[in-house]
C-alpha cells in the first residue's frame, strides 16, 4: 500500500448513516469531533469535515466531522420581569440566544417588563427552555389615556411592522394571510403589508398598548403606497 492514496469524499450535508456507508466503501474511518446546534441548519447532518473533500489520504485514515445537533440546547430563563427596562431586557435575552416579541398593557411601570411568556404561558426565571425560543414580553404602557398616532406600515415585512409598532408602544393584532397570493410557507415570509386597521391618518390616534391589524400579500400590485401622505405626516418612513 506504500504510495497509494484515497481521495476523501465530500461529506457535508450527509447524515451519519450515509457517511458510515461511504467511508466504509473507501476503507476510511470517521470520528465526530463536535456537535453544534444551528437554528437554521438542517438537523443531524455533517457541517464540516477534516481532511477536506478531495484531499488525498492513506487507507484507514480517520475523517473528523462536525455534526448539527437535532435537539437545541437548553438555557436557563433569565430574570427579566420587574427588574429592567425593555432595551436592557431585549439585549439580555438575545445574549442567551433567545428571540423577543413584545406586547403592551396598562401599568404604572412605563416601558418596563411586567411579564415574560412562551406560547402564552408565563415562564419563571431559571426555567430550562430551548435556545432559540421566542419570549413574549409584556411592557407597561402607563395608566393614562395617552394617545398616539398609528404608524404607516404599508409595504413592510411582518418583522419590520412589529418593530415599528413596538417603538410606538403598540401591539400587532390580527394577521391576515388569506389574500396573500403566496404559494409556499417560504413565500409568506416575504409577504408585505398591503392594508392595516386602523389606518395611518392625522385624524386617527389610539391609546398606548392598542393593537393594529395587518393584512399581507406577495402581490406588489396590491400595495397602494401613498408616499405623499407619508411625507405630509412627516413622522414615519418605509425604512
């Protein structure tokens, strides 16, 4: 076997079962070097290999692989409610690998977190939860009847619309995709707001913590973006 080499096959994207079969045929071995959880990666497949594909090695050489975890790791829910501002709470949750949504409710603790939930259920500090989970924070909007203008949301993706409502101390209400004209679930992620209720108008102001209903579409011709109205209001933009 002196001088004989084997070309390492490409393994990235394959399952462990597939790798075992391919390397066995090549008279090569494998060893799992690491296992990593990546939220958007396919689960249970090879992410990296060493030596690389097409490298020349001797028979019985061990190929070291990194695999994507199937189950996300657990993290402890940090203590947020009643202890910090919204800005600090979001920064802390994101540092734990968690996602954040907000809603507003009347409270004397203005712009402070008063409750933390997952799927509508309150989650206590130190509870073990999956990394990547979405935490819904209820934010105090004050106890007054203070009004705010409804922001202009036409043409925005759902995430951008939610962020814009959050900065206005408002909640996202009903989300309608019935007239979306999107063929797949992936398409719906690119759907944009073509109608909102209440509308954006100088004559329309609602209480802090109120909800705005949004209607989405993938058909750009359905969006009637009135730039003149936006400029005249001089408060919002599409960005």
